[in-house]
């Protein structure tokens, strides 16, 4: 696969996972300063990694959420909490990832993520575990 094909495959997955609205906003905010970076993300993160056949997108979402909790990257975490819905990830599964992260990443990181996840799901209208 050449770079153009990798970019196109990456863009297709990026749109499927993050949604057209998010990707369109990212593309509208391109500048000469960030354009190459955005192209690199699309080619490598989405075109090289998210297109690999070894793990389903569902699993990749859970792994990504866990890593972002550990790195304390709130903006990216919120994005991927919302995107997980597009990959069939349930609230119960994310709850379990957050619970496990409490042990390996720390209680404060897990606590903050519970609050962030609830807010993201409320925005999306995702049903609660009690419904």
C-alpha cells in the first residue's frame, strides 16, 4: 500500500470511528502549521494501526481508552469515549476498563474518567446502566 492508499484507508476508518462531523471539523481547522501532522495521524494511526486485522475496532477502542486514562489525556480520552459507541463498546465494558485502570493508573485518574464518561454519554444520549 502506498502513502496515498494508506491515507485513504486511514480516512475511511477515522470517519467510521470518530464520525464525519469531528473529522470535518479537524479538516476545516487545517493550517500550514498542523496540516502535515493531521496527514501523519490519518496515515499512521488510522491507516497503519486501526486498519490492522489483528484486533477488532471494539478492542482497539478499549485499549485506547485505557492508555489515555494512564496518560491523563482528557481531550483525547473524551473523544475516544464518545467514539467507542461507534465501535459497539458498551458502558459496562468502559466501566470495567475504568475499574481496572484505577488499580494500574490510580484512583484519581479513574475517578476523573468516570465523571468524563458520564458527561460524554449524557451528551450522546447513551442509555445509563440503570435503564
